[in-house]
C-alpha cells in the first residue's frame, strides 16, 4: 500500500533536506581549513628530510616554495621535515590525513607528492593538486669518455654511478636483461653523490633524477645531461602537493599561489638558484 501523498511529500522534503545538509558538511569543513590556518597565523608544511636539492639542512627548493606559499596566505611558515616511509601511501597517512605514530603531524600541506592518478585513487583521504615541477630520470656523461650517446651501449664497459636503491638504479640494473649490471657503482646514497663522482672523474656516467644531477653538474663544461634512453622514462612525472580531502579551499588558495609564482617567474628562479632547470608540469 502506497503512503498518502502528503506523507510522500514530507519524506521527499526530509530526504532533500538531509541531502542538502550532507552536501553542506564538506563545504563547511573546507571553509574551516583555510580559516584555521589564517587564525593560527601559521602554515605547517611537510617536506622530506635530506632530499637534495629540495631540502637539506633547512634549505632548498621546497623550503623556498613553502616560504612563498605561506607569504601568499599572509601567514608565517612552520616547516615540518620528515623521513620517508616505506611507501608514498605511508607518507600521506603520516603527514597529511592522520599524523605520525611518533606523535607529530599532520601538516596543513605536504610538498613533493607525485600527481599520479593511481595514487589519487589509492588515497581518497587526500587531495593531490598544484603540480609545480616535472621530474625525470636522466643520465650524465663525460664528453671525453662518451662523446655521443644513442643508447647505453655507447658507454661500452665504462663505469656508471647510480644509487642502487633508487628508480634510476632499478632501471639500469634491469636494462636489457641486466647487461650493464657489472659496470654500475651502486653503493651510493643518491643521484647527487653519483654526480659528484662523475665530476671528480671517477666514472664516465652518472644516473639519477634530473634535479639531482643538474644541482651538481648544471653548467659544468665537458658534461652532457640527457634523458635516460629507456622508453618508460621518456615523459617523467609531475610533482605537486597534498592536503586533507576536506581542505579544498586551502588547496584552491595554494593552487592560486603556485600559479602566481609560475606566472611571475619566481618559481623558475627558485629552481635556477640550485642550478636546476624548471620544467613546467
């Protein structure tokens, strides 16, 4: 038996009111996120520990960007450095939407987050946005040792420095069925150390992230830095930032700040100050 028309009408009105209230909750939460930052007078920004050239000892590209973001909002900066976890999902949980089990965090925003659709789907608790750089895996070579490079075979049997526990390391170790494994120096910390080895003449090549290699070798004579000649690394990936899912008004304000910094040339200048070429995402 169908309920009377007036009862059905009341149910529809009640359901509509509930839907409006439910829709309004995220808006209220979003409005509170930016308001809390401004009321506090401080923007808490999570950055990775020891990630040259983005953060080392309280300085670097991400630190400069964090300062500029805080200035754009009219507040001071509270930097929250942290050590990388086992996965990006761990880092987002610890620094963005829950907080670290050691008792610090979460921050208002975390920098250096891959703007990656699978990561976005896997972490619905966060909003990933505002790409500010395109990173790539690259390889540097001494021109006196390797005058041209059409492929990795042009290195012959000469040594290549690359951090074994890095994306560049995994790619080179597995390249062409492991053909180059025996000529790799892998017991190093990161791409900046690989670049320093090349600069000292200890190796013919150095592989790592573009930002790592350029920060050490950018502008050096007798050195070429080129994309790693492997198809899967041709385009690289965009690097952005993340906030809690319900902090979208804060995300919008930070997005506007990044766009303004890019348009004014300030963002490119931050990268140039560390000898890194800014690549638009």
